[in-house]
């Protein structure tokens, strides 16, 4: 039996940006160097690495928002050309339309795809309930807390039923308690309908608590994966309780061993203004 293709695969992807007043060669600034990684169907993979190493760049490449300078992206075995329509994307920054209610924000993707308002309304209400905002359909973003706005954004992504979820530090701006609640809710939604997830974070605890596999990137420039760890902790998980699991501490120590130097390198390069 042939193995099922990965939901998402990056093959030897490199990304060069035009130099922005940096110390670089004539060819520009190599941000991502020959990176290969894959996410199996239903798998939750996190990519961790120091700030500025190229995590968002990698995710933008996976989303088809940015073309790699070389290498390719494959979605269920098919070469990606243009925007990745099988993927939903959750950004770090707020991306709600402030002039639209929560309901309208969640309906927007369906309307954009040509659905009528009447047919988009029910599924949008359903997804608002799923993320715990059944009573806030008519509220505008400025009337909602940061955590609630993130929930709306989550519903906005999930209503389109993407096979692949691409998440770029989605909870990093939230306070710790809200963030842990959201992480647990994400795990619950994910376990109900296993999607392939590529989750970007600089937070190793978050990566271990959520994932099946954690990939560590080197400090930039020319970032690339330098370690990959299977997270064999039992599921279902509670992201708070799992931190007390002896397996968690062991994994954390093993991964931090290689991540620590990269964080220090990234920090000293930032101090040099490199
Ligand atoms: N469009 C761009 N043009 C030039 N440099 C960029 C561009 N986007 C990102 N960079 C640079 O590429 C590096 C990686 O950025 P990014 O992927 O955002 O890192 P991370 O998400 O890990 O913090 C940074 O040094 C950043 O300044
Ligand atoms: Mg980023």
C-alpha cells in the first residue's frame, strides 16, 4: 500500500530577500536555507525558533503568499502554485474587520466564496457557538476582549473547513490565562476533526503542550531545521496539567539543549544590529 501523501510538505525551500541595508552578499539576504519539513494528515506540528529567524517567512511560503526562491511546496502531493486554498491561516496580528459584527466577520469567508447571506448565517452562528461566543454574534470587535477576538478569528478560519491549519504565533499577544484556555480549546477543536496543523511559536512550552512533533529552527540568517522531536505525551491533553508530566520536563530539557544556543545567537546578533 502506498503511503498517504503528507498534507503539507516543504521540499528544500530557500528564501532570499532583497537586502535591506544589511551586511549581505550581492545576491540578497538568505532568510531560509534549504528547508524540508512535512505535516502528515491529522498531525499537529510546531516549529519553534528564536524571534526573527524566519518562522513567519516559512509559514507564508506554506500558505502560498510568498514564493520560495528555490524548492517547492506540496499539498497532498500536488505542487502548490499560488495561494494554498486548502489551508486556513491564523495570524499573530488582529485581522478582524472592525466595522463588521462578530457574525459578519465569521460569515465573510463564505460570502467571499459566493454564498448568500441567508445561507452563510447558520454556519456562522454554529461556529460562533463552537468557539464559545454564541451570545456575541452582534458584538463588534472593539466590544470584545482580546481572547474573544481571537475566538472570532478562529471561527472565521474554521468555517471554511480547511484541511490544513497554518497558525503564526496566534496566541502570543494574549495574557497567560486566556492563552492557556485558547490552547485547550484549539486542542479540543482539533481532536474533533483532525486537521493537519503547522503551528509557529517562539515558546517551547506551548509547542510541546500542543504538538505531536516539534521542529527546531536555527537562528537566522539562513535558518534551517536543526532538530526534530516526537512528542509522545498522552492525549487528550490539558496544556496546564501536562506541564507536571515528567515526560514534559524531559522533552523540554532535551529540546532546550539545542534551542538555547540559537536563542543566544539570535539575541547577540540583534544587539549587534546584524
Ligand atoms: N519582505 C521582507 N523583505 C526583507 N526582509 C524580510 C522580509 N520579511 C522578513 N524579512 C526578514 O527576514 C527575517 C525573518 O523574518 P520572519 O520570518 O518574520 O521571522 P520570525 O517570524 O521568525 O520572527 C527577519 O530578519 C526579517 O527582518
Ligand atoms: Mg513571525
